[in-house]
C-alpha cells in the first residue's frame, strides 16, 4: 500500500516537472513585444497576473497546509474545535483583500482598455502609413493606397512609423494578428475595421489569421517586416518596377479558395478595397473608408486591359490623430 502511494506521488510530481519544462520551452512571442502597443499589452498581462497571484498563491498554500495538518493519522495533534463557526477578523481578511484586488484589477483593466482602443491613432513624430488588409480563403492581401502597390502574405513598413491598418474580408470572418506588435482585430465582410500598430525596431514578425475558416486556415500566415525608411522606399520602388499589375480579373482569381505563396504587384484596381467592403450590400466602414479616403496627390492612374486603373489613393489622417497613446 505504501509503495502504491509513493508511486502515485512520484508520478504526479514527474508530470508537474514535465509540464513546467515543456512550458518553459514554448516560444511565447507575446511576451517579447517589439512595439509600443505590444509593450502596453504585456504590462497589462503582468499586472493582472500579479494581482491574481496575490489571491491564488495564499489560497493554494493554505489549502495544502490545512490538508496536511488535519489529515487523518494516528496521534494527530491539530487543535479540534467542532463548535467554531465564526471569526470577524478572518471574515474581514478573506472578503476584504479579494474585494480590494478585484477593484484594483477593474481600474487597471478599464484604463488599459480605453488606452489600447485599436482604432485610436498612435502619437508619433512620423506621419502614419496606411495599409489596407483583406482576408481571403486562405491568404492575406495587403494594399498600399499611398504607394500604389499590393502584396500577398507579406507586409512591410518602416520602423518607428505608425501603421494604420484598414481591414475587411472577402471570405469568412477572420482575425488579423501580429502578436509581437499588438492584439488581434476581426476582419468581416461588409465592414472596414481599423487597427493602429507600430514597430520600434527592425525585424521580421509572425503574422497570422487567428480564426478557424476551413481546410487550410493554418496556412493563413504572413511575414510582417519592419525596416528603415530608406529600405522601405527602395522596396516600394523595386516592387513598382519589377512586379506585374493586379487587375480585377487577377483579383477574382486570387480570391478563389486556396493557399498562395508570397506575391507582389506594381498596382491594383482603383477603389478595390471600397468595392470589397460594399460588395455584400449594407456595410459599416467605421471611419476606415469613404470620406476618409482620397486619391494620392500626384498619383498617376495606369490603364489596364479590362478598364481598371491602378490605385494610388491615400487615406486621410484619422480625425482623432490628436489623441495620445493607444
């Protein structure tokens, strides 16, 4: 009997150690932020975890002590008080402390929730860049209205420059996520959502769809690359010079269900993002399109064989650009 108990205890301890080792080996990129939004979200995670541990840790310790001290064994010396039923001091402690912590957690959560509102522009010296995002089955299409180029499963932007993502879907609802830069925002057909992010150092960051959308949803990954402004400008210039144009027929073929490799286009049909948003009738643009978009100054439209023109339209700066933080 004793050997069986020892074996069970050893097995339980070994499982806990194994879980700890496996958890330590995970690449928790959310805990390695590379931008101001991701850093603030990490701060919220840490603060919330600490506040919760203030309650959980003592409860777990006390539970273990009580179970051990009052276990059934010969010669037990623990104090036995069958008629004890109330202690004002203890009641105050185990009700008062959790209430205070919950209130503190509520205040912190509300503060960060408003500060990290996805549609709120990031205050920075550099002028924001607009990138329009469309989730497809099973790929991501990125359009740069100011630069007049487009990419598939790859997005590039300058470091220390706020990025205004305008998001919609021409497929089932998905969720756009670059873990090291900030939280996820849904992409939905008939809607244009906003998400402001910024990278504070150069690097390649994982991006993905965070929603189940069918057979190849696991392939909806993309690379988000932050570079210097000079490298970004050179990349845009090279893309416009060497890549083919995305025509409307080309977009329709791209929108067909299936995975895709990384692609780039020197231009795309004018107003394509707005056409996708309004494709299914009634829509909500949440300030991401319509009156907040206009053609870029000095942009030249290129004629294509199907009557479409390339888009160099630039989104106006958000009317809330005076707001600080995110």
